[in-house]
């Protein structure tokens, strides 16, 4: 399906534990140029550790990492890789006392073929704040500047750790557009996110990471299909007990006349529902949002673990 | 962009970033000046003023060197700025040299300010060669303290760094005879003062004006060079430990 030879990032069987606490167990992934990979997972799933390990900020116990065809262990020494890498970490703050333009000027000086300081200001969309110090920017503006700096060297491989944290809707959409442009330019992008809508919007592939294990991977659509759950809603005269007794119904909520059911066997549920209530109207069946699919996946893995324990 | 340009920009932006922190600049410059004006000009005259010019200048250059490194590196680490820089193609020496050049600028400003006060208000008279030599000793003497600051900045959290630097800075200054002349300290403390780089630096400075304790020049130089080399090795080790290049 994808050519494996020119992967921008290739991670094989990565293991990492702190003392007895296992953070990553056997993580394998790859990203090709022009592909956006989203890593989803609850807090403490190991997302940031995974990114840090890939970037060599955290030492791993075993496994192999190749960035742009080169082994990662040589990265500390390899300026060539760092020229082609863009990074936006979750904890990222610049010198509080330097202005937007000064930060861009400094950062762009590190790269041979990068953007000019003025272009970076434009990428951040901070033309009106050129002389503002970093400490005086809003949370969203800081994120935009950090994002622009990640692109300073016109990178081939970009890591974005929770890039839209603290951004308002407009800033988030503009960042999504920029990620879309990176993809068109053939840049490989790895991003972690809490916003599942973000993964749905941006990613070609989604990895769900839970307790250091990839529990699911696929396109956002495939991931959704992984859970057969559907949401059924309608106006019904049936009472709660009768509704919960229907085949496949897992959850029930009621808003005035309108009821909402979560079903693991939607066809069976609908069939029984129609038989039981002739007055039923305004029937609607839809798939669960990625957010819920993802919650069910991670909850599922927790339940099995608890059973195992 | 050429490598030289990176070094230049890094140094320039480090300097203006520090310069825009009045909470750092004002005490750094005011303390040595204030102390010298008080003890060296108002309460003393003649030889004592000359002696104290050297010791308070030593005191003055130590502070910014240690604080600038320790606090700014600890804070760059805490806020992820150092991580971003390390993942970028920025050469690490550019970052360290920038911090060192900022410390040198502070040293130079303090030296000029103290020399001016000494010449104008305390009537301190030295040959131009002595002024020059003294300034050189003090500028070069910034290095070991910058290294101490670097090690602290690489190992301490941003919250702990200022406190620990003060805990080291103030006793070290006192025990090296920078506040009270060293010969007024108890003999035990005078002997113990040999462990402090600041003692040897002040003795080198005092040698320029012929007011030192009379130990051999090479001894002070040797201690300063050896301690700088050891501190540099420790700094490299701390850096490698921090960046996980050593398990």
C-alpha cells in the first residue's frame, strides 16, 4: 500500500520503562512523506514519552528509530537531520523578554534553507504583534508562534505535541489549514492530540495509544468502524425499562420525548424498537463520534486488564 | 545563514533579553556599587579605598556570572526552550558562549562603574597599566563563576536556582575576604579560603596594586586554571547527563 523504503519516520518495537513502570511496550509505527499520523490516547497513555523517545530526549530500553532514513542515535551529532526536522513540544516557552520578530530572527538563523524572519511572522499570523514580547502574547498566539518556529527550517518531518492546546476555534482551524498545506508539500507530520475532531480532520492514519501499547490503528473511518456502536434516537412512547430490555441497548438517555440509545447491535435494536412501538417517529441512526469510539477502545482495554489482574 | 551569524545573534539576543529584566540588571549593578560607595568611599579613604575597589569588583563580577547562567539556563530548561533549541540545528557552544558574553558585558559595566567611582570620589590613583591589568584579571576571572552558574543551571530547577546561588555566592564572597579584608578573618577561615576561586581571583587583583597576601602568583593562577578545568569538566558531564547522552 505504502512504499516502506522511503518512510520519513520508522519506529520498531520501542520499549521504555521507568523502574517497574512500563511506559511504552513494543510501539511500532511509520510515517511516509505527505502523511499525517495522529497519536491519540488518554492522559498518561505515553504519547509525550513516545514523541520524546523518537526525538532522543528520552532514552529507550530497546527498539530502533529511524528519522529521514538515519538512525536516531546519531541524531545528536547529525546537524543534517536537525536541519530537516520541525518540532513543537507541549511545554514550549520562548525567552519571555524577546519580541515576536526577535524570536523569529534568532530561530530562522539556525537553518540553511529556512523561512526568513518576516515569513515566519506571517506563518504565525502575528504581523500585528511583531514588537510584542513573548510574555505578553495570549496562549493561542504563543502556540501559533511556536508552530511557526517548528516550520522555520522548511522541515521534511514535523512533530506537533498537542499543537492546538489553548487555541481558540479560529486559530485551530487556521493551524489545521497549515497542516493541510504541509501535507500537500509532502511533509510527514506526527501529531498527538486530545481533540479527537482534530485527528478526524487532519489525520490520514490514527494510532490509539493506551498504557504504552498501540490498541488500534487505521484511518479515522476505519477506527470508527472498529466499534460497531451506533447511536439511535427517536420519539418513543416506551418507558425506560422497556427500552433497556431491547436487544443490544447499552445506554439510554432521555430529553423530553426524545430518547437516545447506544446500541452494539443497531439492526436488532431498530427492528425490535419498531415492533414494540408503532407510534415511533423521527428515527435517526448515526455512528458514534471518534471521541466515543476511542473512549470505548481504551475503556475496553482497561476492562480486559482488570480481568486479567 | 553563516555559523558566525548564529553566534552573533545568539549572543545579542541573550544580552538584550537579560537587559530587559530590570529585576536582574538593577541588583547586579547596584549591589557592588552600593557596597563600594558605602565601605570604600564614605567610611574609608586612601589605601583602604584602593583595596576595596579590587575586592568589591570581584564581588560585583561574580554575581551576574553565576546568576545569569544558573537562573536563565534553569528557566530555559523548565520552559522547554532549551529542548527546542537542542532539537534545532543550533550549535550548543553558541548558546553557552552567548551566556558567557552576557556575563562579560555585565563584568565590564561593573568594572567601568566601580573604576569611575573609585577615581572620581575615592581618589584612587593607579598607573594606566594597573587599571588595564586589573580590568583584564576581572574579565578573565568571570569564567570560573560562569561555569559554577552553568553547572547549577543544568542541575537545579528554575525555582531552586536563585536561592542556591545566593547560598553559595554570599558566603563565598565573605569567606574569600571580599567584604572584610582577608587578614581580618580568623586564621582557620583564612586557611579555608584557599578552596574558593574568588579568594584567588581577589589575590590576583590585589597583586596588581601590590596589596595581596604575598603568596606566589603562579599558585593563584594554578588554582584558578585547575578549578576552571574541573568545573568545565563537571559542566560537560552535567550537560550530557541532562541530555541523556550518558545513562
